[in-house]
C-alpha cells in the first residue's frame, strides 16, 4: 500500500521540465509572503474603518488587478514573460512596503490600486511562461505544479501572517514586500539566459491559431464569463469570510491564518495526484462543473452552524472544488491560444478573476 502510494506520487511529478521547477520555486518564495491581502480587511476594520470602506479598498485592489492583467498581457506578447515577471515582482514588493505606511482611506485606495496593477501584471506573464515550457501531455500537471507552489506558500504565508498580525500588523507589509523582491531576484538569475531568448521546446504539437484575438473568441468569452461567476463566490473566502470568522465565530487572527493555510496545505498534498489520476479520463467539462458546484455549496455550511467543525468542512469542500476547477480551466484557455497571442488570452483569464475580486467584497 505504501509502495503504491509512493509510486503514484512519483509518477504524478515525473516528466516535468526543469523550467517548471524553477518557476514553481520562484512562485513558492513569493507566496510564502502572502500575508497582507488575507488580513487586509481585518487590518482596516481594526484601524476603525467600516466593513463597507474595507470592501471599497478591496474593490480598488480588484480594479487594479483588471488594469494590471490587461497591461501584463499586452507587455507579455510584446516583450516576453521574463521581463514582465521580474519587474512586476520587484515593483510590487516595493509597494507592499509603501502600503504599510499609509494612514488615510484614500491613501489606502490609491496605493492598493497601484500595487495591484503592478502585481497582477505578473499573472499573464507567468501563465504564458507555464504554457511555453509545457506540452500537450503534461500541461495540466505543469499548471498544477505551479498551483502547488502557490498553495504551499499559501499554507505558510497566512499562518505566519496570523502570528505576526497578533504581534504587530506592520510586519506583514515588510514580510510580503521582501519576499516579492527576493522572488524577483531569483527569477532574474534562473532565467537570465533561457528567459531572455524565449526558447520554446517543441513538443511535436502543431500550434494553430483558433482566432486572431481573445476578445473575438466567442467560446472563450463564454467560458471566462462562467469563471467570473464562480469567482464572485470563491473570492468571498479571502475578503469577507476572514472578517466573518473574527466577528461572528470569534476566531483570533492566528486561528484564521491556520484555517486559510489549511486550504493551501490540502492542495499542496493532493492536487497533483488528483490531476494525474483524472487527466484525460473524462471530458474536462465534467470536472469544471463539479468543481464549480462544490465551491458554491461549501458556503452552505455557514448556514448550518457556527461550530468550528463546520468551518473546517467548508474549507475542505471549497478546496476540493478548487482542485477540480482551476487546473482544467487553465488548459482550456491555453489550447485556444498560440505563441503570438497567449499573453492576451492569459490577460482575459486574469481579468475575469479580477472583475470578480472587484465585485465580491463590494456585494
């Protein structure tokens, strides 16, 4: 039994290019510093701002994400993923530190908008990089590896952030900023040659332009609208729910951090194996539908009881839905793009999430 499990994990991680492991390492370091955003609504309300005002700040974060996603896609298609990723991480790291010095409501709004615009430009570039270094046979697993790094870092970041917040909220901004800067420098070193050359390893697949523009691809646009609807529900978990945990259930910041970290830990342990077992078994739409259903249904646990066990059940079910939905959604948009317009497709994918980030806390 143990040997079979070891073999399963080994098979799930085998055959992935070294560039993907480098990208995963950079992403892991970056996400280990994910401390500010999960606690920003709690931080703002603790400083005397209303929940509505905190929601407007998070809406500004989402609006910046839309702008950053669009600009990041354009810049990726023009200059390549390497330069966009390096500069995005470096500048967003600096602005995280600046954000910690803000005092007034409008200072928070303006700074978080700029920060989000700079930081979100990273996503289309990173998504295009994963597509560039993967092939048709391992692409879903490559995106899952990237998500594993994100969520393993997420398992560390909010937990550490919760402990830091219970001591001094100001430390969150420095930790988040410095990890972004370190990730930027590491990316610069690891991809200084291959990243600049934008070398593409041929996988034997034929690149085909399905449409000249992501904005004219009707099937893609419909898919992104559905993703936006899921995002309206999903992003409540990281904006409003932490405040709900604190004010309605009575959890302290440290416990909230551990609950949020549980999401990342489950994904880090199980997603790669789950994707390996499910990939190419059935139509991906089946997994997308089930994942979306579980994400929505998970919030019903809050209506049953405020007992801590239902907090854990909600976290488990939303995480399972996330593991089914997002890896296969990535493969959907990549297969509809090609090397000349992949940044544009990645930008629309990012902006669909960003629009949900704008509206979720506002609602």
